[in-house]
C-alpha cells in the first residue's frame, strides 16, 4: 500500500496500538511515512479491509512538525513517533527521527503559557484535590476495592501539579502517564514508590505521609 501511494518513501514507522501491542481487530493502522517531498501528509486510507492513518513528509518537514507541536501543543506527534517501531528506512532517517521524538517526549514538552493559565484550574485547586484524596485515604473512606481508582486520581493530580510547577507537559494517559511521571525528572520518586506500595499492599500509610508533604 505504501509503495503504491508513496513510491519514493525513505522510511516507514509503525505507531499506535499495533506498535504498543494493544491492538484489536478493529484497530486502525497508524503509519509515519518519510517521503522525498516537503508537503505534509495527514490522511486516512482504506486498503483492502484495513484503515490506515498516515502522517508523512520529508525528514525536514517531520522534524519541524515535531518541534512545533512540542512548542505550541502537548507533543502529540512526539509521542506518536517516539513510541513507534521502524519498519523500513534509508540512511537511518527513521531511527534518527524516532530518537529525536523520544528525547523531546521524555524531557517533557513546553507548555504554551496560554494553555498553562487554563490547564485544569489553578495550582491551589489541584492541591485541594490532592488534599481531598489524602483525607479520604486517612479516613479510609471509599477505599476498599478502589485502589486503582484512587491511585489513578492521584497520578492525574500530581501530573497537573508538575505541569504547573515545571511548565512542562508530562504527557500520556493511563499507564503511559504513570510511566512518564515516573521517568520525568520531577523529584517525586517518593510519591511514585508510595503509589506502587499502595497498589500492591493496600496499605495507604506511606501515601498518606507523602501527600501530606505536598499539601503542607
């Protein structure tokens, strides 16, 4: 399909659920195609019984796309390319593009100031949310059987907190958000370890102490 649509392609990367191993029979096939033309490609193609979502362009076009996206948005394309798998390449162009995307994503992309001002409320509101979860943990209210829900709320709240404090997107959702919160240089390793301890042991004491530190 790619050879028919883009006969002069210089690299192909597989992204999305297929690259992550979380695909289903209904999943689209997400591709990043490096071509010999500067024109940006953003298209959906039906080929046989499969749906392909394709982003492409020359290596310079895609590098600019990723950099611009990290500057004015949340690094969606950095995430897409950074978590891709190289299927084909000429002169290591696809691998180099992926390396760039990984670097930008793992370091946290810049938050546009106008976004930061409206991002899920104020820092005081975020800390109030963390305090509410802390109080529930301390009182053991609605906790039994809801460890994953409570931890997910805390991870999301801490991601908001770091986004405001650092002015950097942590990025991701679900397990990706937890992974990037853990790997980002955010000085909250104690919080991440406390989440793990709570999930594995159902003992909230360490998490109570850690959250108290952030809301004090």
